[in-house]
C-alpha cells in the first residue's frame, strides 16, 4: 500500500540548530506494525498564517515592573510565549548592561533586583505540551522554573485549563486557611492573572473562570496578531491538485488524503481552497483537527459549505503522537 498523503496546515518546525526533525514529520513517516518497511503516511507542510508581534514596548514594561501585581501568568499558544521571551530578554539585557557598568562589586545587587527574580516565583499556567515546551525553551534568565509550570492532563482543552486554574487556587486557599480555626473557604487569587493572547483570542477561558465559584479574573494582554500568508492559497491549491491527479490515476490504497487543521484561524482559508476544487461535493479529502475549538469551527464551516456530513476526526490529545494515533486507528494501521 502506498503512503497516504497528510497535509498539515502548519510550518515544518525542523530545528536546523539541533538537526531535530519536526515531530509530525518524524512520526507520520514511520512504518506501521502491519507494514514494517513502507511509511504509512507522506507528510506535507503548508504554513497558513504570518505572525506579527505587537506592543513589545508595553510587554517589556509589564516584565520590567515585575510580578507583584499578578497572581499568575496564563499562556495558550507558543507565539504568546515567544512574545513574552522577546520582551523579557530585552529587559534582562538592560539589567546586564547596568551590571557591567557598575562593576563586579554591584553585580549581585543588580541581579537581585532583576525582574526575572520576581517572575521566577509565579506560576505559569500552560494549555498543553507544545506551550509548556516553548516555556522551557526560553532563555535561562527568562524561563520559569519547571516546577512552576502547570498544565492540565487533558491538554489542549480550555475547560480543563480553567478547571486546573480554579482547582489550584482553591487548593492554595485551603492550605492557607488550614492553620485558622475557621472553616476553609475557597477564595480566588487576590490579584488578576496575566493572560497573554493573540488577536483571535476566544473569550471562553475568561468566561469559565469568571463563572467559577468564587470567580477568578483574567487580564488579557494581546501580544501578537496573525494574518494570512500570501503564499498559502497558491501553495495549498497546487499541492491538492497534484495529490488529486495522482490519486485519480492510482487508487491502490483507497484511502483519501488527510487535511489537518491546527487552529480556527486556518479553517476559513482552507475551506475556500477546498470548495474551489469541489473537495466537498466529491468527498476528495478527510479532515483531522487538533483541539475541540478547531473542530467546532471546522464543523460549522462544513455545514455552511454543504459538507456537513463529512467526518471530522479529532485527536484525543494535542501533539504529533495524539494525531498519528487517531489517524492510524481510523486507517487500520495500528
């Protein structure tokens, strides 16, 4: 059986510095247990969105002021982590320059006053492994201590992240009040949580935490905005046409190609290309998504475009392993 095409609407994250392959490319290219020599899938990467970091001066000022006014930091995307890291590195660079000017005798004093010394005492709430890995990959003087990075076991799920945050502060409250003779009462953090977001941020997390008992306040701060890459439509269209032509002349495996979507932002752009190629009417592709929010956006768009009966396969957990697991199960390649 020839490998099944899998079009991933994301950049290839292969690291040139470490020669580490993209995890999706690596796992999708592995043979299944039923075919020990031939890869199960052929991965293709098509980047969809361009990212522009915004208000870096403002974010630098937030970092510079330190963590005293915040109860924690919430991050739900790698891009937000990158924006935070950039701002932190600028501020820490300023401190290093001051330390160098004061000489060795004052270096320890300046280091003690560094903003990183206060942010290193605050919990960072991460939505999943990709965001957590991004936090752990920040430069040493900006990176949160690993033990202060908290992530739900059901990663990539906003309700689970909300439950984790609410449970964390409820637990902290009970521990604090356990020394008091009065009954333990769950209380929210006395300070808001800093919520690093993009321009297409869903209000769901804020709504869930405000409706928790007692409510927890998030203070969103936009750190980046996204826009369609001008190369996306021609690249995606050309790749689909090439795959459709090959499949038309050789349908040995009988398996349609997969299109994998990673964010709601990519759904509308991808649907425009697929609709132009009659992919819905002729059922020429199958869909897989990472995360329930993306799945909901895709189903809604499919109903609008007349493809509402098409199946949407949702990875049980975010990341390459979760995606490959559900694809292999659906294709009988376990």
